[in-house]
C-alpha cells in the first residue's frame, strides 16, 4: 500500500497543473508533505496526515514551513 501511495504522489507531482504549484502556501508542498509523512509514519497514518494538511491548505491566514 505504501508503494502505491508513493507512486500516486510522484505521478501527481510530475503531472500537476502549473497554477497549483504557484498557489501553495506551505513549504514543503502538500504532496511532498504527504510523501514524507507516509515514509515516516507508514501508509495509513501518513495518508491521514497528508489529507489533514490538504484540508488546512484552504486557510489563507496560515502558511510557512510545516514538516510532518
């Protein structure tokens, strides 16, 4: 499962629209954060952390560096 999730994230990172790349308010990007979280915490917990990060991304009052 871990390998599948990492493959999907890598695919997304290489094929995502340019407008999404420029809109990111966090460093690292949400997809990179999810990849790091999956590697650090495993497939299920890392995926959950990645989803929570994407949900926070809509809040324009936050931003900056946020590591898993």
